């Protein structure tokens, strides 16, 4: 359900950045229904109008930095375990 809202953001990101750069957007039914200074304010206001699970709050900025996360781990997988995964 929320995939459509996120895809809307991605497809319109450039035009949204031009208008709402560094704002938190509430996207509901594939349209921006509010823009706010903070994430907390965006969520609070969106919950007054919409049921949870029917909207997203997305920070509006250039590139993927505000919707992509990288995790680095120090976990070491023994070579034998890697071989068994590929078998």
C-alpha cells in the first residue's frame, strides 16, 4: 500500500526538492498533503487526518541520502559456512 506513496516521491523527487527542499512531506494517496519543519510535527499532524499505515513521512532532499541506509558489521563468516550457503 505505501509502496505507491514512496514511488510517487521517487518519481517526483526533483520537482519536490525544488519546492520543499529539507522539509518533511506527508504523502497520502500519491500526493503531498502537508510539509513540515520536523519529522515529529509531520507525524503528529498526519495522524490527525489519516489512519496509521495510509501515509508516509519523507524528508525531501536531493539524492538517496534520506531514504537509503548503509549498515556496516564486524561479523565474520567462516569460509566453510559461506561454502555451505552456496551449495
